[in-house]
C-alpha cells in the first residue's frame, strides 16, 4: 500500500508540473516582427568604400602589424 501511494503521488506531481509547464507560456497574439523595430540599413557611398580600402591596405602593412 505504501509503494502504491508513493507511485500515485509522484505521478500526480509529475502530471501537474507538465500541465503547468504548457500553460504558463500561452500567448494570445501572434509574434510578428514590426517594421519600426528593425534598424534601417544605409548603403555606404562609393567614396567611403574607396577610402576604407586605402586605409585597410595601410593598416594591414607590415609596419602596422
């Protein structure tokens, strides 16, 4: 009788934990990314890209390493 009672109590506790785990995170609204939440990506101008290439070659030279 004692082992049966332990088995029943353990089973009920596991069932309650399982039920609570699935009901705690119930969202009633769909998760959609908003356009205002995303940052705007700006393209670099051609002049800034060429200037970066020049600086990059200088920084990657042997003297700067």
